[in-house]
C-alpha cells in the first residue's frame, strides 16, 4: 500500500473541549470557543495540505441550544464573525463549503452568511468542507424520512424500491462519501448524535487533546493511526 492510499478520503471531527480549555485557564467559556474557531481555520488548511478530500466538523448540535442563553448568544456572534473569515480561507485554499443541518432556526443575517459561504465557494475543487450547524443525526434522519414519505405518497418512489442507498440520498450528506475516519478530541467516548447513519464502518480515533490545542501534528497522528488499520467492513481478514 502506498502512502497516498493511507490518507482517509473523508475525515469527520467532533471538536470537543473548548469550555474546559477556557475553564482551566480561568477564562470565560466564550474565549475557548473563540480559540477553537482559530484552530478550525488552520485545520481546514492542514486537511487540504494532507490531501483529504472531505472534512466534516460538528460545529453546533441541536442539543447545544440547551446551554445557557449567554453561551448560545456568544456562539452566534462568533459564528457570524468566523463565517467571513472562513470564506477567505476557503477561497485561498480552493475549498468548497457545504452546510449540513437545519439552518432556518438561526437569525436571518446568519442564514444569509451561511448561504453566501456555500454560494461563493461552490466552484472550488480542492476539498469539500462540511460544517454541521444546528445538526443532530436523528433530526437529519427525521427530516429525510419526511421527504421520502412525501415522495412515496406522491408516487415518485415505490416503498419496495427503497435501499440503503435510497435512504442515504435523502440525508444532508447525500453527495458525500461516508467518513473513513472520525476524530474526537477531549477524550470523550461517544458519538453525540453525529452522523449516526454515515459512521457505520468509520474508523474512530480519540485523543485527550482539547480542541483549542489541536494542531497539524495531532491531525497527522490521527491520519497515521488510520493508515495502520485494516478495514474489514464486517468481514474477516484473509491472508
């Protein structure tokens, strides 16, 4: 196997630990989120440099609305600010941005910013950068199944013709391959309602490093770990 084949085509990241990073430094939690945004900018560049074709990050979950009003408000402000910065990064790195999740709950100016980010980068070809915002895998499947049921009702889809591929085509990631590698920072050992359908056979890499301390070296460690694994997809290895 040559080195190029050891690079995962699609990497997904659960960026965890911003709050703890700030608390350990006796800083407001919003400072941890701000630092995490800076790390994300650099990670986009690093992933593209490594030859990764798709990068998907968990930026804001459907459950994150349960956090304090102060923290949610701070996150919304940061999101609006970094949308503009990510547009610059995406253009510099020839990266196409895709938003997954239900964006209609956000304020109109933020929705406009997200729409612009997708539109302005639509022709970029080096890497696809998917940002999961107001995203939850169960909600994604619920929304997808509603659309599928509507198509069945309208006679556009026969129930007996539904396959796994059909289901996948109704999800937010319909035009993307499933992740090869999932990275979770801060040492937590759970999926947190992230890409539950798509992660069926994904290799998982967990690091104790908090997201604001994540860097290219840590990304390389995860990629190297992936390169040493044998992917079985439910079958047995044969010599």
